[in-house]
């Protein structure tokens, strides 16, 4: 079973909801919610894991079948990128819980994989790029074939565009730490969901684009001493990386 880092776990929480736990629920969850549990399997066709102490309920994150403030802590891991109505889903999570943890794939991972294989139906199971700005604002931008090939005109957008063009991302992504490939939000009482109908170009709209965080994650990954062997392998395998970092004014310990 999954667990958060020691310093982030919901100590003292008595009622804990795990939404879409599937085959790998979070340790300590007292309630599990699945949208479809036919024949005891999750959407990936792996067998559901329901601890003896947990209660399984069938329901939808966009209309949670619980009273307000029913839970001390709510996990929503790899759920929100799938929903049709992210604003409604976020409001429902905040309604039934008083604190929690949200996790999705990061735009850094999503856009890199989708650009490499635009024809695969698997790339469009996820409907949103999800990222955090301003500490507690969870932003959703549509993940469509048109949006995947768009980049902000800012420095970070141009950097990411050249980086993706310079590597085979499905291979390169294995060199980066997990934190670069996930969006994570810890919340207490509330957070601010924002749904955009198209990519925000920060130079034109004044709103922070997703590429600022993507570039930040890429550069931070290049400074990760625990990934040094993989990062040096990345540099050898894709020598254009160092040139791309230099061209856009970025530096890191192991890439440039």
C-alpha cells in the first residue's frame, strides 16, 4: 500500500477517504471510493485491493455520496486528470473533507509523452494538464491534440519546446526523479481550482503558464545528486541537451 512521506502523513485522522484507490490504496484509508468495481477490478483491470478495515463505496468524484465534512483526510491520486468537470470534482472533494492530498501526472510528463505518440489512444485517456501555482491554486488546461503542440512564447515555453525536440522523451523521462513527473497538492480546509479552456500564454494574458513550472522541474532534476548517473547518461545519449540549456540561459549540475 502507498504512503506519503513520514512528515506529510495524516497523523490523528480517524476517517480517511481514498478516491480511486484501485489495486494500491493508501495505508490507513478507512473508506475507498471506486466509480466501477465490476468483478472486483479497477479501470486498469487489476484486482481491487480493499483492506479488511476499509469500506468500499461505488460512486463518482463529481458527486460524492457522503455528507459534508465526513472525512478528516481525503486522498485523490491520479483521478482529476480523468474527469469531465474538474471544478465540480474539486468542490466535491473539499466539501466532504477537511484536509487532503491531490496527485496527478505533471504537464512535464504528459506533454512529453503525448508529443512523441500523438496517435496512441492511451495518450488521450487523460483530459487535462494539471499544475500548481501560487501555492494552493490547482490549474487545469485541456489536454487535446491541438493543445499538446502549443507552447507559451515566454523563455520557459521556448526552452521546453526545444528540449522535447532534442530528446526521445519516452526514453529520457526515466532519467528524471518522480517529483518532476507528478503534480502534488497538500491542502487544509480549501484550495483554489482554476479551469482554463486553452493554454495561457503568460506574455499575452499575464497569467502564469504551465511551462514556468515545467522548466523549473527540469532544471531542478538536473541538479539531483541522487540521479547523477542517469543524468550523465542522459547527457551522453542526447548531447543536444547541454546546448539547449545554454541557448536558453539555464544551468544545472549534471546536464549543463
